[in-house]
C-alpha cells in the first residue's frame, strides 16, 4: 500500500504543474517569462560581497535577471540597503536604523569599516550603466 501511495504522489508531483506552451499561441512561452532574481542582491555570508550592498547588486545583475534587496529608512528619510532594523555600532551598542540620522549611519560605517549603501546610489549606478534589469524591494 505504501508503494502505491508513494507512486501516486510522485505521478501527481511530476505531472500536476506541466504547462503546454502550444496552448498560448498569442503570447510568449510562459517559461520565458520567469525571472531569476538574486536574493540579498547576490551577496551573503558565504560570498565575497556583503549582502544588500552595491557590490552584491552589481554581481547579481551580472549573473541573473535582477535582484531582491532589503531596505530600511533612516530618520532623515534616506533609504538604506540593509536587512535588519538594528545595526551594531563600533562600541557594540545596538541602534535602530529608523532612529538614526544619515550622519549617524555614515559614522557607524566609517568606524566599523563596513559597506553600506543607499538606494539612491544603486539607482544612480543603474542609470549610469543603462541597466534595465528589475529590482524587487523588500521593505522592512
């Protein structure tokens, strides 16, 4: 009985989502409309580029159809490419990005010798490079 059940599940799994592109004669192949997006802009802990940075985004654009990037808004209203709501300062204090000014954030970046970019920097790079690939913003 178990073998029959496993076989039935396998058959359903492998046939349930099959699409026949010939059923869409007036549109593009539905498989060609799927985009591959780099999570965290293509960076991460096991990658040379830090996640959610301009360097990671350039890498993601180079290798895939677009990027997903996390953003936070500072007290000054600037959109920063960053996942967490909090950031650790050079003396191990935890600060909330929405409560920090842009100058506060720039000081943390300088003191910790870390990379942190703004959405504006990313969009300026895209415009300069004439890059038309998609960006998915994950608002935190």
